[in-house]
């Protein structure tokens, strides 16, 4: 797999003007697929390697941290990107609303991916799911002490919570779910409670919160399930990860907050056929097993088991909110986060 900067991929469409859309006129990229990815390339490398080995199709991945929809709008029909790979349902819906994706009719995708994990309009498709959970100190927190998301605002947790910034996608999505379960007034009070309970200013990523628990800076932290799996299988991070375990909080009257990683095909897609083949392959049992075993995510294809490590964390009840319901609340959730100024 080749990791190209976005500018380099953009240059491809300028230098090779025949590669301007589904009507591919040249053979230069016939056996290549270009991805704009919000996921770090190393997280998907095992999948891309397996796909290329099986099909002979090379895949170029450009990491696009911010402004993906705006970039694709600006590039228009000359965009070199075939696929968009991203995390968080709101990001998927953002690119669809920007008009830079296309509808995909695929019996394979519809058979492999349950309806709840794909767009009714056929523009985006979920590939994995993950839970937003609480990392818990093995030494300082008793089993069963962490119960609900609402309880995290209780003063009993004052000075004991760590988290990445609340303006990050994962925490905005969690706040949107709180908003969907309650209302704006409740959510604002909840955010104020979380802020009052923080051990330190929100910073870093989920892995950093595990390290903060290990060092004694806090006792519990918000995080995604798969990060702990990755740390437990990393020689440098294992000691930190072994200091915590996962608790699956629920919403009052609901379940554990879920989100997805997903994929969509761009409207420009120079290599439509190759891109569709990759999309379908990523939904296959083989790819879903790789996701489960190497990334510690939850497969979306029914029948594909979670990794042994993930299963060891125990069963939980997924929340009953749909992904679309959570995404609809995101703008208001971000507004409340900024109003409370959780990150400062």
C-alpha cells in the first residue's frame, strides 16, 4: 500500500486529465484505487495488503484529517479519490449531504451489511462498529461502580475523570446521544457536571487516557473499545493497558453508545469498478475477520465473531438509538460543548 499526501493525489487528476470520472479513458489507474481516509493508514494496512494480494489492485491511501467534504467539493469531477473511508456516522452523512458521493447498488453489500449499518439511500456503508465505553482503574474502582453515562456527571467523580477533548468526533457523538435521550437543558447540565469532574484539561487521544489512569492522574476515562485491544498487543503500551479494564455504561432506559467506521464512493470515482470491488471485499467474511483480529473492532457482518480478547470484555446491550438519530443531534451537541467550554 502506498501512502500519498493529499496534494500528490490531487496532482494525479491534474496531470492525467483523462481520469476525471466513471468514464475512465486511460489505463494509468485501471489497477489502482485511491482512498481519502480519516482513519490512520496503519489501521487499515492489513486489510489493504490482503485485498491487493488477492486481486492485484493497488491501493493508495491519503490521510485527510479535516475538511474532507470541502476538499472533494473543491476538486469536483477532477478528484482523484475513488473512496472515502472515515469514522463517525456524522462524518459519513456530512460527505453525503455535500453531494460528493454516489449511490451504490450492490447485492453483495446489502447481503453482508445489516440494514441498520447502511444508508437507506445507498450512499454510505458501515464496515465496523465500536462502543464508547469507560476505561476503569483496576486498583481504585470497584466492579459495578460505573453504571450509566448520566452518572458520570455525579459529584462523586470529582477530580477523577480523564478524556480526550470533548470537541473530538467521538465525544461529540456521545454528547449527541445524550441529547437524543434527554434534552438540551439536561445535556448542558450533564456537560457542566463532566467538566467539574475532570482531573485535568481534556487532551490527547484515548490511548493517553489509559496512561493517565496508570499514572494515577485519574481513575476513569472515556474511550473506544478497540484502543485498549491495540494497547494490550503493543509491547510499549501493554503495561498501561493492564492497569485498566472496560466498563460498558448504558443510558438510562437505553444501552451502550455505539458508532461506526464506514465507506462511501465519491461521485468522481475514476476507477468505479475497482472501488466497488474493494467496498464489497471490505464487507466480506475475510475482511471482517481481519478487522476483528487486528483492530479489535466489532464486525458488522452477522456471524463473524469478535476476537477472543474483545469477547473477554463481556457482553453488553447496544443502545436503541439509530445512527441517524445521533447524527441529527450533532450540530446542537457541538454548540452545547462549546457553550459549556468543556475543553478549557
